[in-house]
């Protein structure tokens, strides 16, 4: 059953979907900061009438088109997408707390992001502020012991083989539990937002080479996967070439 009232955020997402724009492309077209549009789309912020008018004028569409309901989606076609996850093909991002390995980087517009994470932070003070992003995530401990901090729950310790599933909009952090030097996690982040990869990469800092490469991989392109593989290869040359310790 269709909801009686749609939010500005859902209407903007529908507009982007109809035009096949990334969040970054829409920001450049309408002159509204990407971070503002992201908050609006996730219903954490709204737009004033002046901003809506600016958006309408910059995109050269009538206000009535802006608020047009999207037709019911037809049956989804089978895309037959497939990607083999190999650590040497991953996009690697190094931060003081974590080493991230974003798997299957050649697939564009993923709604599910698989990532291997090696955790070095040993206290929440060392980690810093809890992080938030759209969607949900599942974290499975492969090696070591992980201490999970969340905004609304007491910290818990997960042993190897144990896992947690959380709402990613809730502040969260993963650190190495007491007596553990490092933790290896397998995570799967999922969201209805097709720009989830962009959102995750902004958590590492917008100026990192991996951020720029992720923007290239996440941008609309042809279905040929070779350019993305070459892009991922160039990114890997910016990182240490050593594989994670077993």
C-alpha cells in the first residue's frame, strides 16, 4: 500500500533514480552540497522552499515534475552480475584504526558492500567518535576478539566465529578486545541507497586517493568491467602491497 505522505528525501531519491544520477552528479547539477543532499535523502534534514526552487531551476524541471510519483517498478530484470572476491583485487584503505579491503570493486551501484577489516584500535578513546552511515550491516569475527560499541547498547565482546547485525545509522565502532593485538572482521553493509559505497568512503576522508578512485568506480559507466579493474589496480599501487597476515 502506498504511503499517504512521502518525504522530501524519498522524492529526491526517486528523482535521482529516474535520471540515473549519482548523488555527486545531482549535487553538481543543482548547486546544493553533496552532504546536504545526503542528509535530506536520509530524512535527517529538509529543504526550504528557496532551495527547492533553486533545485527546480538548476535542473530545468517544473516543481510539479519534482514531486511527481514514480511509476510502479516493473519486474526487475535478471542482470547476471557476478564478481569473484580476491584480496589482490580489493580497494585497500589504511587508517590509524583499521585496514579496509573493499571487495568486488568492479561492480558499480552495489547495494551490498562486502569488506574485510583488520582492526588495530584498542580503546574507544583511540578510535574516536562513533561512526554513522545509511543502511544495516553484518559483522562476523574471523580472527581475534572484537569489542563492539554502539550508541544505544552496552559494549559487547565477540569471539572468533561470532557475529552482530546492526542498524548502521546508529553510532558504532569496532575495536580489539583486551589482550588482543588485532582483529580480522568480515563485514557486509547493505542499503537501498545505490551510492552506499560513496557514503562509506567519505568516512575515511574525502581527499584520500581511494575516495577519488571509489568515485570513479561508483560513477555511471559502460557495462564493461575492464576499466574498473584497471582503476582498482591503479588504486592498489597507492597502498602497501603486502597481503594481510594470516
